[in-house]
């Protein structure tokens, strides 16, 4: 007789059969890295399309080369011969953001409980607190690095505490301090929170990497809202904002975080594909692959 858990695992396996990152999909048991797609956009308030982000990113990943010039080897190939494992999507049919956060928590708990490195892809930013909650149970005292155009520090928005406008506020329920980079828009409530909570530091597009590192603990969860990047480079997002990080700036920061801290998980969210162009999903897929390599093989960064 099948248990409820085995039924869930079987259903997830069937849903994940046609999903892959690059052109491989390792079995869960064999994978060192697991990718969780969360195609949810229940609280977005401007451009829609974030629910299409995970599939677009995964489809675009077939154009990413396995060999990483910077690391000098194949993250998938030499590092993980069978590839990453892509989990069955969660949150596609659910309307309640709190329930989606709970589903994300359950899936990421399974990943980290099995000793694997977790990556969540959205979908809107509200999903991130579920992932961080699970990671924080495995790594007590984890700090958070948020790349984002928006502070996302409202306690509630439009009657809900799990809106994408509250994403970082909910993550701070589980993180021991952290840093925001790329922030160019915030409410008075967000500014007030930052003033009263010095354990969270915030920068716009101009920052000193050493100061960001000082704001982070030894273990770091990275949450990347793609609107943190300049929309001239990364246009396909739900709430674009003028200015932002360049690819070079963002990867330079992430490289130093990986070299000097222990990245224990990350998410890439708010990809909202634009019909007729593929630059946004290619940007996101390359970002995910490079950050996975940085996170899991930091010793290769320290050699260059």
C-alpha cells in the first residue's frame, strides 16, 4: 500500500520527467544539486508572466554551454556527470500565497534533508521565504543576500503578509541579518524598517563589495529578483525599474560572496518572459548555472 508521501514522490517524479536543466536531468538520488520550479504569480501587481518564468528558464538552458570559462571546467559534466535534478513544479494551481510558501518549504526541506544543494526558480518573489525557512533549519544563523530593485520590506500589502512586496520582510523572519543590493525603490515603511533594524544593510547600484561581505554571516542564502539588474540587460521582469546592476557588477559581487562565504542555497525569481525575445530567459539561465558553479565549487574560484 502506497503512503501519502510515496504518492507525492511518485507524482513529483512524473511531473519532472520532461523538465531538465541544460540537456540532462539526474535522478534525485544521484543529484548533488536540485532545482525547484515554482510557477506562481498570485500577488503580482504590474506585468504578469512570472508563472511562465521557470519553464522559460529551463527551456533556454539548453543554449548554455556546460564548460564554464571562469571556473575552467564543466559544472555539469565534470562536476555533476548526470546533471542537476529538476523537481516537480509546485504552486502552479494554488491561489493562496501562504500555501505556496508552505509547499516550497516542504520541497526544499526534502532537498536539504537529503544533503543536496537547493535552487528555487520563480515565479514571484513571495516564494523565497519558504525556501529560506527550510535552509535556516539546516543552517541556523544563515544570513541573506538580496539582489533586487525593491526593498520588499512591507509587513503586509493589499491585506496579505505573503505578497511579493513583503518578500524580504518574511525572509528576515528566518535570517540572521543580511544585505540588499540594487535597491532603487522603497516605501516609507521599508525605509523605517531599515532605520530600526541595523542588522540588515541596504545599497543601491553603487556599493563596496567589502562592505556587503561585512554585512553577511559565514553562511549565506542568496535571493535574486531579476529586476535588480538593469532592464537594458534584463528586460523580462514584472516590475522593471530604471538603473540597476550590470551583469558584470552582479557576477562580480556573487563571485566574491562565494569565495569568502558559504552559499547554502539560492533562488532566481520574477522572470516574466517577453514574447518575441529570449534574452531575459538566457540571462537567467546563465546566471543560475554560473551561481551554482560558484556555490558548489568555490575552491575553483579561489584558484583563479
